């Protein structure tokens, strides 16, 4: 891919954040973005890096009406030796294309997906923060840009990558969250788009999120859409239940987003001597297990927070407290292992770390 790089004026270069410890999640974005455009007769064209600036969209642009959009989320970590690590970015490239197929959108060659990110970071390297727990969040996304309002797959798309330096997810420490089990709202159903990383799933989740906040919970525990009986996900994370020496997570069933952190936890769990089970797990089993003490820990998994311990599950307006509301040792162990890998503090036995190599870039001819 031949990427055109448009130089920025000095006035367009933002001052760096002053304190990496005060960075929040995706509030600040770097100076530049990557874009390329697609047309069904010519394919992908005009890959370029330029100032992070607004898109000009006609009001009838189709994504604004019918939501044909997908995205990814991954991170670049400043390793302890000063180099930059990616964590399994090839998996994000693959998942992006699976999402694209589900949403009738064009795929992006995996090598181009990775090259767009690596070239952009070659120009934006100074934005990768250097405190353990902080990172540069990478947000690739694609949206439909036809301007006729017929309901059909668009013939034109924009693919874009933006970057945001993000702080520690738990600036006040690693605190367990409370979950609200929704009995009537549904995030996704089998045959729907729950497996795809698309904005519509997030829109569908907002109302239950508001209900959770009203009852003092920070996130929603999603049950299956058909029976509201089997556990699926927590907020926008996958979920794990820790029995004595077994890690249990819902089997990928068509409505669950196949998280890369989820897959990593399964592998890591086995490596650390746990048994792992991917199976259906009912809310009744969960409530019983928590109250009998058989379920010792519960945690969510996702790129943003890595591991997110759960301290309470509010079901039918009753609290079910997990591990006395404290962070469990196994959650902590998995969290620390993942972070040690990502920050290059330990050998990577799994081949998950991809070393960032600065890409050559030249200005526009
Ligand atoms: C992105 C996402 C996840 C987590 O996936 P990771 O690859 O681990 O970041 C889980 N559930 C939903 C709904 C998601 O969008």
C-alpha cells in the first residue's frame, strides 16, 4: 500500500498531555488520522495520513440512517525497554473482516489493516504514554457513505484509524464493579449482529445501561435474548466465572462477541493450571454458585480494562456479593500476567506480542 502522508503545520501539532497519569479513556486524540475510501467498482483507494479533521457528510449519508458501520479496538503499549508492543493485532484484523462480512461491507486486506496502524503510529509515536497501565488506544472503523436512502448495502465506504492516549483503567485501584442483571432488555440474539463489532450493538445496550445506573450498578449483565436465562456478556466485555480450579465462560453461540481477551484468558488459564469450560451457564447456576461460595470470583474481559473484577450481581433486586466484594487472587493473577506480557516484562510463550517497527513514510509527491 502506498500511503500519502500530508505534512502538518506547526500550528496543527498539539502539545502532548502533561501527565500520563491523568489521561482518561479516549477523551484526547492524536494529531493525525489514516483514511482510505472504497468504491465497489474501483476497490480501496487513496490511503492517506493527514490531520485528524471532521468528515464532510451529506445529510443523506447512509450510515447516519441505517447504521452500516463496524469498528475495532486495540492498544499499543510502551514496553519497559521503551519499545512499543501490540497485543495480537492480527486477530483484530481478522475480526474486523468477519464483522465486515456480516454487515455486507468490503473487507480490508489484513496486511493493509496492520500497515495503516503501523504507519500512523510511526508518525504519532510520541503519543504512546510510558507509564505501566497506560497505552495508545487504536480505533479502526469503517462506515457506509452512499447518499441515496434506499435500504441496501452501500457501494461506497470510508475506512479510518484514529488514536487516543489512554490512562490506567482503574486510576483509584483495581475495584470490583456491580452488575445489574436485566430480565427484559436484550443486547443481541442468535442470527442477529451480536458477533459483529458494530455500533448498533452499543446503541441497543444504552437503555439497560441507564437502568443499571439507576439501581447503583455500573454495568449490565446480559442474558440470552430468547429465554433471558443463560449468561452472555457483561457491558461490552466477555465474562468469566471462577470455580475452584475451573474457569467457565459462555460458549460462543452467535450472539456473543468473540473477544480476543476472552480467548487469551482461556489460553492463559490453561497455562496457569486451570481447567477451562466454554458452555452454557444459566443465571440460576450463577446465583446459586455465588451464594454457596462455589463461584469464587467473577470477572469481565476486554481490551479496554483487560480484566474487570465483579463484586456484586443484582438480580431480581437482590444483591449477590462475590468474594466479599473484594478483588480475587485469580482475577489479579490473570490481570498481572496479561499486563506483564503487554509491557514486555516477561517472555511471551504464546507469540501474542507483535513488536512495532517504524514504517517508512514520505510526503505527498
Ligand atoms: C470488543 C468487545 C468485547 C471484548 O473484545 P476484546 O477483543 O477482548 O477487546 C466484548 N464484548 C463486546 C460486545 C465487544 O464489543
